[in-house]
C-alpha cells in the first residue's frame, strides 16, 4: 500500500533552507520518492489550519518512506536544516488497492 509524507514547513532562514532542499532532494532521489507537491499555491477550504509551505511525497509503502526518513542522506539534511525553519511532518498510509 502506498504511503505518503506530508510536511508543513515554515522557513525562517531561506539560505539555510536552500541547503536543506539540496540534501533532501538527494535523499528523495535515492529512495524513489515521487514529489507530488513542493511549495506552490494553496487555498485553505475549512478549519484554522494555515500552512506556510506544503510538501507531499509518495512512496511505494511505509517501509520505503521510513527508509527515506532514516537514511544517512536525510539525517544529514535534517542537521543542515537546524535553525532554518519549523518542520511539521507526518507519515500516512494511502488507501488499499
């Protein structure tokens, strides 16, 4: 079953976040992530949620998503991201078949 990582990112240091994006892109490529959303315009339709920047990554399954998140490359990306912003991230399963 497909799995998705959804992130809501608030950027506080654009230069440092750009370095993070370089490393996170490498990790995505290494782990076969399909980038469905990475920034872009959005519209809140209901509720008080006001995201800053949305990212949606698709993986073949939960194990692939976890392998991406726990990889050496993405671990480095997270360290590079320190003090560059606020990351809110969830892993969610897709619907069966």
